[in-house]
C-alpha cells in the first residue's frame, strides 16, 4: 500500500506542535469576533467533493497530450487513485462516473472496492457528445436536440441506461451535459432544438427513480461555436422546471462568458430551490479547466459566500448540493492538481463561513457600501489554513497533503506498478 493512515500519522508528527500553535492563535482571534472555530472545523471536515473519473489522467488539448505516467487504465485503478487523494485530504469521499468510459463489469465488486476506500458514488454522467463503437446513429449533428427522432431516441435510451448503471452502484443523480448546438447560422432551428431537448429530458426524467435527481448542465459554447441549445442558466432552469421537482440546474464555473457574475446566478437559483450541482474549476478565458482557485480565488470566495448563505437559510428547500471538481489539464501531475483544487475549495468555503452575515445585512440596510466590502474582505483575507489543517488532522488526513504525496513518492510508485506509457480513459 503506497499510503496508509499510519504512514500519514507518522509523517504528521513533526508538524503537530506548529499546527497546535497556529490553530490556537486563530481560534483566539476568531473567538474575539464571536466566531466558533470548532463549528467551522466540523463543517470543513464534513465537506466532501466528488472526483470525476476523467480527471485522473493528464488532460489533453487538440494539440497533444502528455501522459503523466502511471495513469489508471481501469475503473478499479481510478477508484484506487481517488482512494489515495481521499486518504491524504479526507475531502474526496466520492466519485462521479462517466458512462460509457467507466462501465463497471461487476458493480458489486466496484462498490465494495470504493467502500473500502470510503468513497461513495455521486452523480453519473451520460455522454451523447461522442459516438460509441456499437451505436446505430451518429451524434455529429445532435443528440437529444437532433432533428431525427431515431437519434433522439438513441440518446434517450443511453441516458436511461446510465440511470440503470448508477442504480446498481448506489448513485442517486444523473448529470446531463449536452454538446448539442450549431456552428453556423442557418444550421439549426432554435425553437425546434429546444423543444426536442425538453421532450427528451422529460422522457429521461420519467425513468428517474423516486429518490434520484437530474442535473441539467449549461455551457455557452464549445464544441459548437455559433449556438448551444442549453447555453445558460435560464435555459437550464426552463428545462428543469419543464421536467419537474426532481430536476435541477448545474453550475459549472467554466461554463460562463467572461465577467459573468456567477455568484449572482448561484443566489438566484438557490432562492428558487433549483440549484442541484456544482462543478469546480478555474479559467482565464473560457472552459479552461484550470486548477480551482488558481486564477480567480476572490470570485470563488464570493460564490461560496452565496452558497453558504443559501445553505444556512435553507432557501426554498434547495437540496444539499452535489459538489464535483471538473478540471483536468496537461501540465501537472493530475493527483497533485486535484489535491490543490480540493485545498482551494476548502479555503473558499472556510473564508465564506467567517463572513459576519448579520453585520453585512445591517451594512446593506444602512447603505454602508464601504463597510459591506470591509466585512467581506475581512473574511477573505483571513489566513484560514490552520482551520483546514485541523479538519484534516481530526479525520487522520495529512497536515500537508502535497508534501505527503511527494514524500511517499506516489507518482513513481504508480509508474512502477502501471508503467510509464499509460492513458487514462476519458477526456
Ligand atoms: C465539457 O465542457 C464538460 O467539461 C462538462 O463540463 C461536463 O460536465 C464534462 O465535460 C463531462 O461530461
Ligand atoms: Mn462540468
Ligand atoms: Mn466543461
């Protein structure tokens, strides 16, 4: 075993005194502000984010792909990789599968393996943006929105199959992201595409088990560059409402045009009780899928501020959200990248938990614009790393997961086990 709780505990020893000191110091400072550090630590320890099965290998671009070496080539190996991340961070307690990239041959055995690593099965993702070897009709011009009924039926049947696979694994949600769109004016009829999509989603929805939810993801462009059928949160909401109470919108951070106010979208959807899932990543230009928090950490904090507000106020009974990292690229070791993303998510969450909401509301009532900004930035500028380390420590995770990953020489161990020229299935 490359990593174990015992090995982690041994490694933690030399940092324990320093952690006790920095945590004690911050706890006192927060006490003075009326903030209970213990409650925040508990929230952080409970917070789990799903790892998508397609993020464990090096991502590629259309210009090339550079393998990380030791990449997982089976679903079992993917679960093992998530097990490694979870063991270190104690934050990655779920996996989100992509079908057909990860069809389990023996669902019971996979469930047991995941269970042995403390990993649950989060949303299952369907794929009608690629053709599969055995399919009859092509998705070249569309799937759920396609003008041909036979293509739509094939795509509907695929989604229903994904639900069946997810059921066998204990998943309770389906995420639908559609590539459907057009690259040239005149290519598609907007109205018909949307109507086809709505009816197809309704059919998929009708097969959803009673305790399941359906997440409808939106994206403004790519792979098509003139129009996308589910282009924004409004379209996603329209479609979700057209399906029923188990259908929700899914916000992926990278799926917005530059400068979109994503925190406002989050607030609106939660207020309506219609935010179902959240995909984390970061970007400078578009759907860049960069490491969470690597480019716009303040935006991430502002988004978490709205998420925390929604969770605390149980707005319109918005259900607990399905959290997932949706990022992979071709430079870093993918496991180190995911560890960094998890850390960035925890940082933003912790900072948002520090916001003095009553004072902020009072500042808003008084039109004290300066104080409103001061209150938010006071939380954002607090070094919350001792809280995050404490949460990990209490769950027997690593004080410093990246340092631990490197000290256990994980990547080289994986290369020794699996080889250097490996290609993980998926994006
Ligand atoms: C494509 O943009 C995408 O990244 C979507 O965000 C989906 O969630 C993901 O692929 C997997 O289908
Ligand atoms: Mn996504
Ligand atoms: Mn994306």
